[in-house]
């Protein structure tokens, strides 16, 4: 009988612990870093004049690429603004375009964060997440517009993912 009690004393805690684990939910994923809003000075260019007419999400990491994008983005301006100075050793540029919209529609990169994401082969890797917010206006105007925004962010050598958010204007009648 004494051996039976010892065996029960060894088996019972293992059974209780094992049973408790089976019924519990999977461990919660680690919290993601909060996205930091971009400061107004991060916005290099915003327009809807049609210099870039495609829906685009682009990362620019060098001067020559910025020169090409800037020339295209500002092509509709009668007096294009000068190319801004960007220190590509510490910074990079994100370009977002909404494609064909109306003059009331807008697109903005409103925040960025570095997060863990599932990469190729199921491996976890760090990526910069850029939150892109598209605002749909009230459709009062029937003209075409092509919203685009170019912003400066800190340099990140890994992948960049664009997370889309869509809102509708609330003051429509």
C-alpha cells in the first residue's frame, strides 16, 4: 500500500499539470511595437495633380532613385519644388500613391513601427510596418485626381510592409 501511495503521489501532480496545460489557450504572441506617428517635417511632398498616376507603395534607399521618383511626382507642377536633401546613410523615403481618385480623396503614411513578421520559410524577422491611410471623400466632384505622398523615415535595412487602412469622410451629405 505504501508503494501505491508513493506512485499516486508521483503520478497525480503530473496528471494535474498536464491536464491544466491542455485546456489553456496557446501562449499569446509578444506585443507588437506601437506605430509612431510621423512628424509634419517628415512629409516631403503631397499632391494629387497626376505626376504619379498608379497605385504605388515604394521604398527609396538611394539618391538616384529619389531623383527619378521626385521628377515623376512633380511633373504636373508648373514650378516643381526642389529636390529635398535626404541623408541616405540615416534615412530612406517612402512613396505612396492611391491611383485614380477624386480631388477629395487623400493618401498618407501616418505612422511606422518595426515589428516581427513571418518571413520566408516560417522564420520570424523584423520588418518596418508603414501604416498607409486612404481617405475617401464625399464624391462631390467628378474630376480625376491622383493622390501621392512622399515621406522621410529613419533608415531600415530589412523589409518594409505597407499596412492599409481605409476611412470615409464623415461630413458627407
